[in-house]
């Protein structure tokens, strides 16, 4: 991955990954590298947890051939993470019982992100989360 400062607009990194389990680790690594390049290592833990959950959801709950993941620097200490897929089904946090092994991903995203949401876009949906160093972290 090569990350460079944009001459116009915010710093941004975007990649498309095949809908395979390996995409989770690749997206997590790429997001961490972008944050390190932007001197924001204190956001790496939360950002990598968030992208892990969002990419995993796209793999498990859609039939998209590829999944997009991006991170955009929105301020000196803030970023926006976006995961896209071709499904029109918007995610909703579950209500898992203590014995359930699944269903906590979006609850984790909600706990780590300053704000998050989803929106339908042409060709599918976008799920996003925003992090600020002075936010919940």
C-alpha cells in the first residue's frame, strides 16, 4: 500500500477486496498502515476493530463479489471509515443472549465509534463509522 497526502481534499485510502475471509486481515492491515502514515497510531485499535466487524458483516451477510473499504482523514485527529457492498439490506445491531457466539459486531462498532450509520447508495450500501481522538477513545 502506498499512502500519500492528497494535493486537493482530505487524505484518503480506498481498496476493494474479494469477498473472502482473507479480506478482513488485509483491510485491517491497510487501515492501520494509513493511520500510521498519518501519524494517528492512537486510533489504530478502534479503527481496526471497526473495520474488522464491518468487513466481516459484508462477507457473512451479502453475496457481493467485492467489498470496498476506505478511510478518510476528516480532521487533524479524526477519521471516517467506510465499508461498501452490493447488498441493499441495512445493518442493525443484534440483541444476543449471553450464550450466543455471534451478533455483537455492531454493538462493538457502536461502543468504539463516535458515531456510525449506514446509507443506501447506487449499487448497494455504505456503512460508516467516525472516530475522533478526543471522542470515546
